[in-house]
């Protein structure tokens, strides 16, 4: 984890991006701030087979752009352009808070750092991601993360 400094609103800033938030904190911020956006950086396969956050109850839709492309898991060279386009289509810009989500919080942290480096002003990583850490049996979705926190989602 990077160095942390105060952002002026009581939250700490992690070097390279705005910081880590829980799925519940992200949901609350998305519901309260009309400009805030949820960006799912998992792969198309994950969106289709594992599911997606469901934001219709708060009048939003999840933005989708792969950070890495399946099956090679190579970095998506179009990532920034795709995110810029999705954010603009949502009626926002680089000043809007963006909450990045992946399976467990690793890829989304990398994406948050990259977006911040490219001029996005406030980008958060959602800890635990969509599925969270595996349990003792190696299964995801019950320990932590979006699903385990009982937040709305749908099968792709």
C-alpha cells in the first residue's frame, strides 16, 4: 500500500490514487453523488459468467472497460479511451469521482493508479472487489466484496 495523506475531507489519500473504499462505501457514494461513476475493470468473460453490479435502483449503470483482456490477460491498450468515452456517455468528465471494481481489488487498484496518472481527479479502488477473497474451500463471493456485502447485482 502506498503512502497516505489527508484529502481535506477526513479521508486519506493513497499515493497514486484517491484511496481504498469498501463496497458499501462505494455504493453510498454512488447513490449520493450524481456525478460519481462505478467502473468495472474485469474481463468480458467475468461480466458474462460471474455477473455485474446492478445500479438501476440509483438511476445509474456500471461502466465497463477491461483493464486486462482475457485469455492472455494482456493490458488493454484502449483502456483510457474506453473509460473516457464511457464517462462522457454517462454525462461526467475526469473531475467526477470514479470507483474502480475488479474481482478482488488488485486490478482495480492498478486501474485507479493509471487513471489518476492520466488526469482523473478522484479515483478509488473498491477493496474486496466484486467477489472478494476465497473462503476455506476456495470459493469466492461469501467472505468480502460486493456480493458478500449484499449489494445489488445481476447475472451477466
